[in-house]
C-alpha cells in the first residue's frame, strides 16, 4: 500500500521541540516554560527524562504569552485553553475570550482614569512647589539687598 505524500501540515503536526528550542523561539527561560507546565498549561510528552514538545504545546505557549501581554491571569488563560480542548471548536473559546477582553478593557480604562487623576495631582503639587521656591528666592533676594 503506498504511503501518502507528506504535506506541510502533516510535517508541522509531527514537529517536535526541546524545551531549549521553545525558550529560544519565544525568548523565555526554560524555568518559565517549566512553570507553565507546573500550572497545567503545558503538558509535553517524555522520552525518558527529556521533555518533548509538539506543535500543540508550541501553539499553547504562543497563546499563553499573548494572553499575558493582554494582561490576563494564568488562570484565565488556562480556562480559554481548556475550553478549546473540551469543545474542540472555537465558539465557546471565542465567546469567553470576548468576555475576558471586555472585562480587561474596563479595568484598563479605570486604571487610565486613575493614572490621569494622579498625574493631575502631581502637576498641581509641582506648580505649588515651584511657586513656593520662587517666593522663597524672592524673599532671600530682598533680605540680601536690605
């Protein structure tokens, strides 16, 4: 029976990576990758004592890092990854992701508002400090001229 020719997709599905490969690709430490394993976000296979990562783990790592950039907690990222694993479709995952993004947006907008309020307060305090320094300098100048 002839063996079907390998396609790029089937080659990618069979690709394996070492922990060092992934660390280099994503500019992480191997310790960080092991941490994600400890959190249950990654589950490489083993060849004796060596971790063997497949394309699935590589994609999951990429999604973990994207979630972190967006400010999602590791638990939230895990929920999204688990939704896909359970349902094997993107609908539930995308719906949950949209809800998480909306919540994240609300938090960031509140933080922006808080930061703007603090910056306005800093501006006011700086103006007051400069005004007092000028007033003090004028007072010293008058005292010296007397």
